[in-house]
């Protein structure tokens, strides 16, 4: 079961354009505990990536907390790679 992900997207920042196309970032994917381990995170990431490609972004980022090993594993399974080292700033 897939939802129309275009309805879920909201442009919150512009300014990273290249050749007239913006970047896209996938944040906050969650799977209910009773459905975890069944591949839904992979499906959501894959569909979200395809939807962003259809919209016309030039690059897609995924973002999660550095300690979220399950999400990092899901990113890798669907073909994402680590782009940079994590940074933090004390407050």
C-alpha cells in the first residue's frame, strides 16, 4: 500500500539549485513497531526517492541521527552512501 507521497512533501527551503533544479531531503521516516523488519522502510525510501526524482530534484539526501543504525542500514540497502562525517555543535 502506497500513499501519494507528493501530498506529503512541503518545500521548506530553496537555494541549493543547480541547473534550475533543487535538492531534496528525506527526513523522519517511521514504521510502526508491529510492521518493523518487513521491508517497509526500504519501500518508503525507494518510493520517496522516485517521487523526488519525478519532481525533478538534482540530488537527494537522507538524514538521521548518527546513532540510528537501523535507519542508516536502510539507507545503505536502497543505495544511498554516506556523504560526509557527522558534525555537532555544543549548545
